[in-house]
C-alpha cells in the first residue's frame, strides 16, 4: 500500500459514511486486451460500487459472509456485507497511540488463521496481530532479532501453513527509509513457520502485494518501485526461493502504483498497478484491465471464489468472474 500524493487532500477530509450504494459505477469498466479474457470475465460484466466515503481502503478479506477491509488513513477496520451495509469493527486498528491524521498508520493486509481468527498487519504499531472472535487484538510478530519490523503490509498463508508477509516502510511516516525509527537495514519479505521468522527476500525496494500460484510452487511479490514490478520465484522445500523472473514491469502513466495482487485457480495474476487492475497470465501476458474512477490498492476473491472485491481509495467495488479465485488457505 502506498497512498498517492494526489489523494492527500481527500485523505485529510472527514469521513462521510453513506447508506448502501450498490450500483453499477459510471466510469468503471473491464477492458478486453486479449480474447482469453472472455473465459475469465464475461463480456459486459458490470463493475459495482458497494460502499464509499472512506479514507483509503486496503487489505480486503472475505470473512464470515462479509468483506473485512482496512481504512489505512482512517485507522479503522470495517466490514461491508453484500448489500453494502458497513459496520465499524475496530477503531484505532493500526495500534498506534495518538496517530497523526491522514498518515499510513492504520491496519492493512489480513488473512484468516486455522482457528478462525484473523491475522492483521498494523502499520502504525509495526506488527502483525491476531483479531479474535471478540475482536480483541493480540500481538503475534513485532520484531526480528530484537529489531522492530518496518510496517507489515500484505500477508498470505502457504500450503504448508507458513505465514509470508511483506514489510515495506510505508508506515514510517517521517521519511520511510530515512525515518530515524527504522531499525532493519532492508525491506523484506518474511516467512514465519514453527515460531521462526526468516527474511527470505531482502533486495526489493518496496515489497508490497504477495501471493502463491494455485499449486504453491510459485511466489509472486510486487515491488512498488519505481519502477513497479511483479517478480515470480520458484518455491522449494521449506520455503526456499530460486529462479527469480519478472512477471510484469508496469508501464509509466496512470494513477496508482504496483500494489496488491491475487491469483485465480487457473494461475492468472490479478494485480493493481498504474491505471487500474491488470489480469496477467502465468507467462506475463496482460489479458485485460479493470479501470476504476479511483486508485485501486488491493483485491480479494470472495464467497464461492467468483466475486472479486476491490478496495480503491474511498470506495469498495466488486464484479463477478467466470473463473474462481484462489481463496485463503483457512478461508472462513
């Protein structure tokens, strides 16, 4: 997650939560760039705006019949049901006392855990926490070898149950990499398994979105950049990585950046980037694009896997897909 400068004024404005607004959104559309897209999204599929009036939406997760999502600048965890009705779940969800207004200090990515709880990144508190059924927050991971994490961003659970997450400096709001509070010498992709935390990728500028291929043999990681890239890694036993290749290098132009990604059951990568969400084949061919009137930050497949929710600036959008998405390992 990276809040674009052009949104700064909007992020500082008071939130104005509205009644359910589910409707086809003017200016939102699906662009077909390759005939193969028709097998993934039916021609003419509308893009709906489900809810709006937030600061900067991120970290979507379908959980117990609703979409949980983070309001990064609003420092709040919320949920929206299919009808568009919104509920505030946790205030001050970034965990930082007296948070500065409009900064990237709220909650971010989420994944379900095997016990039905939710693991959530807290950018302000610079840690990963567990959100229980009672919405009580319990710290899980906050440091590596005595040094505080930067600001965990996005998370995914691998087939073997290991938790992987990206740790860019977006939550270090006094200069990111130059912030005096930064303690780690890199912005890593971490793997947490058996109580051990290991930085497996340490050479990316701003690691952000993360996901696995359906067979678990390929790890995809977004580097916000610049330039924005998605890298693919071969995954070996115990999470070892090799054979890095570029899946896509995003072209310059268009609002937004290389941010969140998700993978469908056919192995295609659905990734936010400048100018919208791209649907990318496993070989790196762009099949289509979802264009929105706002900057898209992240996305999540929901329900039976055929509904795609998108968190984009002040709103949440959705569309139906022909292909099912890969749901989180412990989807609840």
